[in-house]
C-alpha cells in the first residue's frame, strides 16, 4: 500500500506485516477443546414480607435467612414536611415516621451483605 497519510508523509509497506497473511491459522496449533455441557443457572424469585425469609443468596450461593433493615419511605418524610408546613409543629409531623404503611423493609444476605429485595405496604 502506498500513498500519503493525513500529515502528508508517505506510507511505506511494512515487510513484517506483508510476510505472512493475517488471517491464516494452522488448525494443529491449538488443541481441541473438550466439550462441556452448558451449566443451567436457575434463580427463584423470593417474595419478601416484613419478617426475615429463607432464600438462596444469588451472590454467595448459600441458603440464608435474610437480615431485615427497616427504613422510613420518602413518602413519610414528604407527609411530615407537609404537616409541619401546615402549622403542626408540636410533634404531629413525626406521626408518618411511626406508621407501618410508610415503612420499607430491606432484605439483605447476612453472610455477604448483598441486597436481596424489599417489601413495602405503601402504594407510592
């Protein structure tokens, strides 16, 4: 191949690259690969509730009883802020943070701390 590159320099043929075709492969150069059956991975979908559940952790591949961490949802904070802005400063704004409908239950693997899922009673 001859010609000029983008900077105006002449392109010269490389004798090393031209010595052997790039796409020829000796079939005897690589040993035959043994055929293994394909592994089938089956995941079960766990339905979580507010209590710890027995499930298989997809991260560490062990059957575990989940560790549950309870958090307040963003809806609880939004409703509490609305109540406070409406003029109820005497603790009424904290009521949504104590209602079960605004709780989120996060399930994690106790062994590897992987997130497994969550449960919430809130429709929002």
